[in-house]
C-alpha cells in the first residue's frame, strides 16, 4: 500500500493539486486522502476510477503494476480555481477522441 500511496501523492503533487482539492473531488475527507497517500488506508474501486480520470492514467499505473504513464498536454489554471471535475471530464473526452482516431485508422487500414 505504501508504494501505491506514494504514487498517488506524486501524481497529485506533479499536477499541482492540494490534498484538499483532490479530497473534495473524490468526496472524502482530506485526512482520509492523507492516510491513503501514506499507505495507511485502502480505497474503493470508485476512488481508483476517479483518480485515473483526474490524472489520465490507467488503474495498473496507480496500482504500481505498470510504469507507463502518458500525461495529456493540456493546460489548466494554476491559480487554485481549477475545477477537478472539469479536468477529469476533459481527460475522459481526450481519451475517447484518441480511441476514435485509433478505430478510424484501423478501419482505413482495412479498406486499403
């Protein structure tokens, strides 16, 4: 759990979010997020999914089963007023667009 907590903390810090911001986004107390980041508390699948959307990474990455992480190159406000729900939705939309491009390319390749 410690390694997973460290990864969650590093993602939060790399993205410039406070524990309070992320805890509010997850719908948990800041103290619970702190315990998760220290590896002292497990978390439910619903929180894992929300973290993946927020940081645009796979569940395997957060769970330390993979080191592959391709952060989106999208800029958001850094003045503390960023809405993490919006960030997660933008990441989700970008991933859908990438999937559609991949499907379109595969279909075009099959037509050749």
